[in-house]
């Protein structure tokens, strides 16, 4: 066998060995998901230290990675079981943790009721997705309403941090924060109801032996 061919085979073997060792973490989208998890923890820690500007920067970067890991996974056909479960789970951790920390940070802006609605919705849908994916083997995809919900929640988190740190008492800033908060709560509840309906629809199809995405 020519030397060039042997070298090509060795390179392929090494790549497969690395891929086998790293498992789902071999692909960039999953690496970005793991990175976003640690950035979420860092976001909570910095915000609890009352460093809003730095916390906001971390949150924005984490949000950007959320866009790119999904984009790369679809573009390069790198969608994996790990990504389908871990990506929305990390999103829920960041959103729920962010609103909980902000309740303590500025209760005048983030009411307890808002955090409770968001956290309960995320927990219910997260548990439901895990049940369908792991125990029933049913693909439970993210809906368009779910993507809008995530976008609204991130915008609201950023708006609240900016308002509490730089625009307290400015009427138009408070109006924007209130509108963003109400939109977020509305789309959170609406998307949650859609997911519940979709899950029931999928379970019925599964029971009849015909499963289709909603």
C-alpha cells in the first residue's frame, strides 16, 4: 500500500478514535451547548454579586451560542439525541435561574408570580419532553412558539438587567420592561399550552402506531 494511502487511513482511524472517546461532545453544536451551561452558571454567580453589566455580557454571549449551536446542527446535519435533550434543558436552566435571581435582585421589577409561572412552565414541559423522548421514544421537537418564547425571555432578562442598573425611574424604560414582561409571560403560557396539546396528539398517534411531529 502506498505511503500516502497508509497516512490517509491513519488519519481517518485517529479521527474515529477521537470521535469514539468524545462521544456526543465531538461535534461543535454539542460543545457550544455544554459551554452555554457553564456560562449560565457564571451568569448566576456574577448577577448575585451585583455586577449587572458583566452579567448582561455573559447572558448575551450565551444567547448567541444558543442560536449558533442550533444553526450549525441543522446546517451540518449534526442533530443528535444529546443535543435534542441538552439544548432545551440548558435553555431552561438559564431562563429559570435568571428570573429567580432577578426576583432577589429587583423585586419591584420581577414579581414572584412572574418567576413562578415561567419556572413551572419550563419544568412541566422539560419533564414531558424527557418522558416522551427517553421512555416512549417519541421525537418531541421545539415549536416556532417555543423559539419565540425563548427569544422573548432572553430579551426580557436583558431589559430588566439594563433597567435595574441604568434606567431606574425612566418612564419609557419602565414601560418597555413591563411590555416585555407581559409578552414573555403570555408567550410562555401560550407555548406551554401548545406543547401540552402537541404531546397529547403525539401520544394518541403513538398508541395507534402512527407517530408524526406536531
